[in-house]
C-alpha cells in the first residue's frame, strides 16, 4: 500500500448516511479515515492528530465549514481541505476558497470524481509537511490552543476576546523578542493601522489583568519607547 493510500483522512459531515458513504468509499480505496459529525470534534481531532486531508461539509450543527477553515489557517495549520457541500453559488465557492479551502465539490457528486479530487489533493501535498504545523503555543504555565482558541494559565482557562487572543498570540509567537508598537498594531489590527495608537496600551492592560495574578510569573513586558515582549519573568507578589 502506498503512502498516499494509507494517509489518514478526516471526514466531517452531519448527515449520518453521507458520512457513512464517504467513510466506506474512501476507506475502501485504501485510506485510513476518521469520521465526525460536528465542528467541535473536527477541531479537537485536528488539534490532537495529523491528517493528510479534511473532507469537510459546509453546514454543521455548531461551526460552519468556512469557520473551521478560517480557524485552521489562522493557527498555521496547512492541512488540505476539500469542501463538499450543496452550496453552489459562485460567491459561496469564492468564500470557501478565500477562507482556506483547497478544493470545492458540490453535492450531489459522483463517487469517481470524489476519489479523483482526493487523489489530486494528496498528490499536491507532501503528507509529512502537514505534521509540522503548530497547534499550540506555550510560555511557562501559559498554554494557547491555536485551533480551538483556548488559553490556559496555571491550568485555569482564561476567557479572552478575539482581539485579546490575537494580541497574545502575536507576542507569544515571538518569545523574548521585542516587537515595536507599530509592528504589533499592523499584525493584530491590520495593515495599515487606522485608529488611536493608544488602543494597544488599552488591550495590553486587559491582558495583564486577566493573565498576571499574584503568585504567577510575569509574562508581558513593556520596553519603554519601543514596544512589548513576551518573556517568562519574575513571580508577582
């Protein structure tokens, strides 16, 4: 059996009959498969394991397939995604591809075409490269799940807004490296940054109040006149 044929695939669809059909068809072709029927389980599997390809439905009971694509790509996960959906409008296909899907197959479809598209994606993608995409960042007792967008500090979950999360990730991705204010604003708020530069100080204050408590090491540091840095520092009294 070739590496391509043995590559693990993640199948995501909330229709149990279609999910079983996909599973039987692709496993029958020699692929190892894992099937789930919702976005939360899909993200959990992608965080814990490595897959050569995700065959993903658009409409799921919790997250849309497009949202799952966005979360994968924003976390740095480059696992190929084949979107399989009844949505066939041009703007919907464009939205899925822009969110990070690599291919788009509309329902109903012929099983031969499904198999061909799966083979094409596996040819384009070296299986081992997908294993290197980071799913988690850590700094001391801080743990950031990039796919589920969850933050733990000393094993306690910290609730962050989307902007707070993005700011924290920006800093922790560059540990012990001073990032200039303008650089952070463009990375987190978009380039070119338009707005009040003091917004950054406000959000750094939000993060410090949520993350830095007595008895825990300081993680977020101000470098006056330059910017900010994530570094494991002294324990706060």
